[in-house]
C-alpha cells in the first residue's frame, strides 16, 4: 500500500543510524528525479530502515508517496526467538533487503 509520509507514525520515529549529510543531498536529488522506490520498513517500536529517506522528506515541500511496511509481528517474533530486544537489532543488516528478504530475515 502506498501512503503519504505525513499520515503515518514512522515520520515521527527517530533515525536508526547516523545521518550522513552527503548521503542526504544525493538522496534528495534522487527522490526529486525518481520518487521513492524502496519501501520503508518499521514496527511498533521504531524504524527498521528509511532514516535518510525520512530526513530528506522532512526538508522537502513536495509530497511523495512511498510504501511503508509494518513488520511489528515479525520483529516481535524474531526478538522472542533470538532472546533480544528491538534496541539490540542490527539495522545495517536489513537496509538493502527486499520485502521478501526482510520477511526471511525476521523468520530465521
């Protein structure tokens, strides 16, 4: 489902990694030319991916639609199975994965 960033709670989540200014500028140009092509993954506790995309969108006046996918159930099951918390997840491992790969990641 495609939704507007201003209508979902993920817009208010804190970034999950350090924000790189050069990456932001490059990403802004890419979004202006192509829109947002990669889904943003999140759960009820926060973002799983998309920190840079959300930061760019916060600075832009245009409204872009994108796919935001809720992985709350998968993350909760994964954390229970791995005996870890959301704060212990390694987000760099999932940033470039497709939806199918993220599902597999959290269903190890």
